[in-house]
């Protein structure tokens, strides 16, 4: 219709969201403010000191574990640098491989968004409980590695059907990987901080994500000029490095918890409470 029409629609939707926030959402003083977190059940009398120390160490450390924070922040930076490849090259790449227009690209974005919303609603909590936050993040980074590798190979199959199948599988892997990774970093960082340093630690997630999205686009734009599949290969390398970083962060976190509980890095976990 008009090259400016998407911007008009975006402005209208943003203004509608502003109106909803102003006139429909009650202020904090009317809604009662933030609800206090539920208090944990009191341990048995005979085991009160030990259980209290154990619960405290599991919920909030007394000192911020900055070494783990730095490793998680590096992983977040690498993950977001990798994902910025899509916002830079995806539309151009789809036009080159399939001859698709901006309308087709919009449908691709809609489909991946629906898949991401479904996964976040139905599957993420279950996976997080099964694997843990950093294992979810590392598994997501591995899925992203497979996705970017698949994107780089889309041109190789001869028929349209095989190209589209490889593209769809790569898009599904990439969407799942980003959901697992992005949903795990900030909650894990909150476990590493003391109460006094919580703001600084949580800022790490925002700063590293923004830094990756700032550095990635000009890098991938230049790589796309050199060779069209090259940005996806580089993104796959970044995502694989992020997966390694998350594995290292999980190991450092386990070691730090063992030391905080009075044991060594290879100490046996404490027996379950009676």
C-alpha cells in the first residue's frame, strides 16, 4: 500500500498501549502495591539452624558471586550478538533464496512469534524444572547453533520443498533456542546477587543484551556483503560459545554453593531434610 504504512500502524498500536496503561491499569497505591512473597514453612525444632542456613544459601547469597555473574553476562552477550543476525539479514536472505517479499517475511515473523508464545506458555516452566535455568540456557544456545547452521545451508538443496523444510526446521530450532536462553539468564542472575547488589547484577542482563544487539548488526551487514551465508556461520559460532559459557557458569555456581555450605567443590550434597 505505502512504504510508510507499517510505521503508521506501529505508532497507532504504541499510542493505544499508552492509553491502556494510563486509563486501565490502576496505580500501585490503589492495587495494594506489590504483594509480599510467601513465607517459607518453619523447619522442625531439632533441625532449625541447619535448615535455616541451607534455605538462606539456596535463596539469596550473602555475597554476590561476581565471577559467575561475569560468565553469565558473557554468555548473554554472545547469545544476543548471534540473534541479531536475524534482524540484520533475514529479510534479505529470504528474498535471495525464495524470492519472498516483505509480506512473506511478515508471515514468517508471525509464525515464529506464535510458536514462541506457545512454547513459553506450555513448555518452558516444565523444562526449567527438569533441567534448571543454566541447562535450559545452554540447551537453547545449542538449538540456536543448529538453527544458524541450517540457515547457512538453505541454498544447497535443489528443490523448493527441501529448501523450505530446512528453513522451517531451522526457524523452529532458533525460536525454541531463543525462548530457552532469554527466559533463563535474568532469573539465574537474581540467584547470584546479594540484596544490596541486586540492581547492579540485574543490569548485567540488560547491558549485555543491548551490547550484543548494538555490535551484531554492523558486523553481520558487512559479512553479508562478503558472502551471503557467512553471517549465519559466524552467528552459529557465537551461539556455540554462549552454550559453553552457560555450562561453565552452571559449574561455577555449583562449586560456589558447595563452598558456601562448608564443603569443597567435590563435596557430597547435603542429605534431604527429614
